[in-house]
C-alpha cells in the first residue's frame, strides 16, 4: 500500500478517516476474539466442574449404598 502522500487537505482527511475505520474494525475484531477465548475458557471450566460434581455424586451414592448394604446384613 505504498501510495504517495495525499497532497490536498481533503485527501488527507479521507485517508485519516480510512485509517480510523481500519483501526476501529481491528479493535472490534480483537475484542470479539478475546471474548470468544474467554467464553471457551469458561465453558471448559464449567464442563470440568460438572464432571467433578457428577463424580462426587456417584461416589456419595456408592457410599450410601455401601452403608445400607452393611446395615441390611446382620
């Protein structure tokens, strides 16, 4: 994009607006990418917690079943 320097004031203003628009688009893309990354980390963390909760519930149920089986046999 080697273009000669704009010579007129209007051309300079147009180039400044184009540069500002590019910057705004890039900033929006970065924000969207950051949000997506944070969302993915959150989803992974919630999924891992759900698996831990399920394992703990299964373990507790096995403990209860073992206690009840121990009480049923004299």
